C-alpha cells in the first residue's frame, strides 16, 4: 500500500505544491509580535480616597475588599497595600487561568462591596495585567505652537488611529485636560444675600436632560424631553441662581467663567519642544508589522496635521520583529546553501539537492501546523526555527544515502527510492521521535515560564513532523524524478 502511494508521483507532487503555496500564505499572514502573548495571572484593583490616611485606608478600603475577594475561584494569593490617599489589592491566580472569568468574578465581587465603602471614595478600578496592552508604537506630536492647538491635533489624530480595527487603545501623555473654571466673587455673592452653596447647587441642577413624559396621538407615542444641558459659555453665564418678581440673578452676575486647563502633573517634550505623546497598543493576536504600517500610513497621510507640527515615531516594536524575521530568512537561505555544499562534497550533486529541499519546505509546512495551534511568530518561535535547521535534515540524509547505497545493486531510480523510504521509515521515525522526546515535556512546564516556553516545543514538533513527512514521502518522490548519484559513486 505504501509502495503504491509513493509511486503516485503526480498526486504527491500536487500535495507538495499545495503545502508550499499554503505554507507561504500562512507565513505571511500569521500574526508577528516581538514577545509571546501571555496572560499574566494577576489582577490589580486600585482603591482611591482623597486625603485618607494609611490606617483608615486599610480599615475602610483594603480589608473589606480583601474579605469579599478571597473566595474567588482559582485565586492563589492576595497582596494588599494601604497608603496615603488610597490602597491597592493584587490578586494572583494559578497559571493558565481563565482571564475572562477571573475578571468577571472580580468585577462582580467589587460591585457587591461598593456600598460598604465610604460614600466619598472613588470608583474602584480593576486592571488586568496584560502584555498585549503594552504600547507597540509611540507618536510624538510637537512644535512651537500653543498647547490648545497641540491638544486639538492630538485628539483628532487619536480618534483617527482608534478607528483602525487592530488597535486596542491609544493613550495620550502630556495632554492638557480642559476644564471650565468658575471664579465666584464672594463680595458680590454676599451683596445679593447668597452663599457659595447656592451657586454650586444652581449649576448642578441646570445641567440635566429632563424627561417630560410621553406624547401620544393616532400615529403612536413619542418621548418628550426638555434639554437643559450646558453647551457653551453663554448657557453657563445665563444659569439663574435667584429670581424675584422683577429680576433674575444669573451666574454671570456673581462669577467669572474661564475656559482653561487643569494644572499639569507631568510634561512631555520632543527635541526640546512641547509635545504630546500618543502610545498605541494593538489587540491580542494581531500582526504587529501590519498594524504599525497602517498607523504610520494613516498618520503620514493625515491632512488635519498642519506643516508646522512635527510627527515623530519611536518605540517601534515592529523594527525588532522585522529584523528577527529577516535574520531567520537569511539563516534559512545560508543553511540551505551550506547543507548543499557539505552534502555535495560527500554524496554528490543530486543528493545534496534532495537533502537541501527539506529545509525550506519543512519550514513552510510547519507554518500550516502552527496556524492550527493559533501560534504567533515571536522571538521564541523564531529561536526554535533557527534551532531546528540542523536537526530536520537528518531523516532526508538517511533516506538519500540508503538509496545511493542500494543503487549499486542495479535497482532503477524509482525502485531504489521507494525501497529506501520503506526500509528507513523506522530508523527515521525513531531518530525524530527521540529528538522530540527531549522537548515534549516542556509543553507541560507549569507557571508563567511554562506558558512562555510552550512555543518552543510546539514549533519543534511542527518542524520535525514536517521534516519527517518530507524525508519519507516527498523526497523519495522527487528522487524518483531526478535520480541519485550512483554514477558519481561508481566513478569514485
């Protein structure tokens, strides 16, 4: 049965052609990133309360939250810290945890405890420690222009970048937070017989969308709303504070309104100029090279950025992965040439050609296998591919050398390669299996280190399985067509 299959050269060459084309496609489309995308088993809860002491923070914030969260499924350890102005709780889970379920359970527990926290405490923030949230590109927007102009340009550019589906989020550093400042004149307030509380309450009560019920007619029912939202400076100045039979005291009579910025706690500069830095994070599993190319193209072609504003790119993570991919491709080409020359020196031209085919073709076939494991091309995968270059040709050398030796017995090129594949199948499989056995236990390595190293054995498994297929099926079929080095060996 195996002999008949190997003699179906047209079918096998068609399958090989399909594997090569599909392998090229998978190699170009598999997500590429610098570091493996690993979910760290850590969830961080930030508790803030302005002015609270460390002792009160521990008693009123940290301990109630700890007590509620300790029963979460899969929780390994809780670490807490209380400090001036708040505290934090760090939840550590077992490696390989279900991050979505852990986040959902944490949010549910925190929602249950919120009513037991001080009423003036800020909303607890729940953050997942995720490597994919680290920025892959930073964009500096700078120039000798006023801060308001930089803010407008940065905001527009941020909105445009966030429209790219592969982008997870864009954070702005050094931006100016706009605020409306109301400066109340205490003497005027006292003159009108008012208090600061009257002014504050009047502003709070005036910025609402008031629901006024439903209007029904023969065509249906319609919601009626009375808009009372503050949309511009004039609306703010006309807010009534106190009214009598013949006059109304408005906010403009007792206060000054300024459109300004909140006091900054940090500054960003680029080449000595005021700047706003946009840090871009990509979504999990997206191709970092394609994402950054899209971002750069959008930024460069953006017509809303004037010529007097500089745009600079830095912290470009794609440069590292492009360099590594280029190194891999160069190593594959160089390894193929060296293998060809070495085998040519010892076995002949045709044998060296057959053995050399196994390197690029095994890599392309392995890309198909890796795509089924949802593996991204990262630094560990690239290291494993380079490591496997010298291992994957062993099977092909055994099959080709046995075919050369048996060719002295007078067998033709078709018979000798079929015989070689059949006779050498057990040694080749045994040789490949022993190599895989050394790396296979790494798949079950526990902890964060195990998740990081998981890509190494999986990649080697894919490459060596592909090389085994090349050695026992595709190399013999190609050998039936081009022949072996029998004549060269006899002359020697």
